[in-house]
C-alpha cells in the first residue's frame, strides 16, 4: 500500500504539472482555432500541425531511448554522476550531427511538406528538437530524484511563454502592423505567416524550459564511460524502433492525410487542421496517460525486485483503467460542452473524438502492460509489437484515407493501439505473469461503452442541450456508483476518500 501511495502522490504531481501545462496548451487551441477561422488560416494551422507531428517523429531519433535507459541503469549504477555525463555527452554529439544534417536538407524537407517556400521553418523546428533533446536527461534526473515540483514548474513556465507569444504574434501583432505599416517590425512580420509564428512560440518555450533546467545540467562535463555507453546502446537501440513505431501510430496520420486526401492542396491542409484541432479534445484522457507514464516508469523499475511486484502492478492497472474510463466518459458524455473549445469552423471533425478517446484508452492500457518487456530486458519484443501497430496504421491509412479522410485516421489509430494492447497482454502473461483482474477490467470498459452509446441515443432523440447534459450527468453518476459498490472495501482503506466511504 505504501508503494501505491507513493506512486499516486507522484502521479498527482506529474498530473498537476501536465494538467497545468496541457490546460495552458489547451488554451492555445481555442485561441488559435477562433482566431484562425478562415479557410486559408485553417490551411496554415494544418501546416503547423504537420510540422508538430514531424517534430514528434524526429525527436525519437534524436533521443534514441536515452531517457528510459537513464532510469534502467540508475537502478544498478553506483555512480549516477558518471551515468549522467555519459548519457548527456552522447546526446550532445548526436544532436549536433543530426541537426547539421537536417538543416542542410531543409530545402528538400520544405518542398516535401509543402510549406510554400519557408525553409527557415525547418531550421526553427530543428532547433526545437535539439533543445528538447538536451532537456531530456535533466528532466529524467528530476524524475529519478523524485522532484515532481521542479518538473511541474519548468513545464508550466515553458507553456506560459508559448501562450504569451502566440497571443502576441496572432492577436496583437496584426493590429500593430495595420497601425504601423512602415515600421521595422511590420516589415519583418510580413515575411512569415501564422505557421511560422506558431513555430517561433514553440521554439521560445523549448529554450526557456532548457534554461530553467540550468541547475540540473550545469554539472555537465563532457566525457564517455565507454563500457557503460556500450551497455546503454545495446539496451536502447530497440527503443529507437519502438519509438519510431509509436510515433508512426501517433503522428503519421496527419502527414498521410495531407498527402493522400483527394482534392486540392488547400483542402488537404484544411482537413489536417480540423483533424488536429479535434484530436486535442481527447485531452482529458491523454492527461491521465501522460501523468501516469511520467511517474510509472521509474516506479516500475524500482519495484521490479520486490516479490510482490506483480500484485502491485495488477492493482495499479485496475485503478488506472477505472481512471481512464472516467476520463473517457467525462469527455465523451459532455462533448456538447467541450466542442466550444475549438472554433465553429472546426466542428466538422467532432465525429472523430469518441474514436480517438477509445484509441487513447487502449494506448494507456498498453503503456501499463509494457512494463513486462522493459524490466525483463526484452525490448526486442516491444519493438516487434510496436512495428505491428505501425504496419496497421500505415496500411489502413493508405487504404482508406482517399475514401474516408480523417475518419480513416481515427479508426486506424484505434485498430493499431487495440492490437498492440491485446498482443502485449498475452505475451506479458507468458514472460512476466501479472494477476490482472481481467474480467473486472473488461466489465468496466463494456459498461463505459454502453453508457456512452446510451448518451448517443439521447443526442439523436433530442437537440436540447440541457436534456443532453442532464442525461450525461446521470450516466456519469451511474458509472461512479458502480465503481463505489464494487471497490467499496478498497476505497474504504484509502486516505482521505476512505473517511467518506466508511
């Protein structure tokens, strides 16, 4: 119980940081989608979404699993200082080489992504990736040292800078330029479009974040421990494949949608912008997944030697699934409310939100299940599972985007994550058996889906928002009541909430 309380406490802090950061970042979505409402502006938002997807994809190559390796080897290493110097030095050298390569080919990349002659945007994106990469080990150090408060402050501060600059570039600057057309700033501003300004705001966020980690990386002195580095690389090379496969599942759909959707280039860009905006409506479920992932990875490694670890992992899974089900319902049942967080011109894509919520639920369970191949050093199996998911994503998107557009992207994501979840469960039970309460977990998910479809039935019967919201609240209450009755004994033993249950 003590270990679970510790995990819960750290998850709360990482959750607060991610909720704070994501909420601030989420504010950007209504700001951007309400301000960029014309078709040409939606196309610019589509370009920006493709660039962000590309950054997430390339970032896997830059970091090549060093963050997870830092946790893995910090458990057995007696000299964490040497581990820090080796991992940070490795990333520094590879980041410089990769950045030079990408900047050299920025013209070709600009042409491929269709950015209308703005290769400087590629340079800015490379700088974002490079800065984020160099912050990876300092952030891992914070997590390993169990300092979630500093982690939270740094994340939130960076996002806050992003929001201020986004407002400055997209809201204030057009008014200033119109009032001062001959100013130096107006001449500079005219060289770029909204895509570039959004990228610049992200670059400022990355730089500020890295600078705030000064105390974590100021002790760096360049140097390799060759023996340690070779061990790390043997451990991490499959993670590059795992990471790339994961990013294929998570981000490649926007790039494929941009390339495969029939019609004009502007129509494809608009579709990407609409899909990306609605993708962010799944934020409540991704918040819990990200918060859990931040705290769970070091926790699972630290608990792996305990004889009761499988039982601990099973309990963690149960409460994690319950949390994801609540997050799914919180978003799906109240979609009539959450849709106002994106501009009206983006509402054409609301139908993908429930599909993406289900996909992220499967992804969250997969993250929890994946502990078995990380702590047993069977990363190659994790690599194969991720590759299977990537193949499913690529094949389904390629086959169905021309006919179904963004809906093909959403269903392909659900199919990929669902298959990865199922495969990981059965293989995990073979190599590292964990007594998951499978029947109970499946029952919670089935009830969650039944309640959601019941709400969909109400939506088809009436268009009155008040009735829909009341019905959604009743369905949410029914699920919480189910959890309370089934888990009453365990809830009664928990701090704070247990007083009310008892």
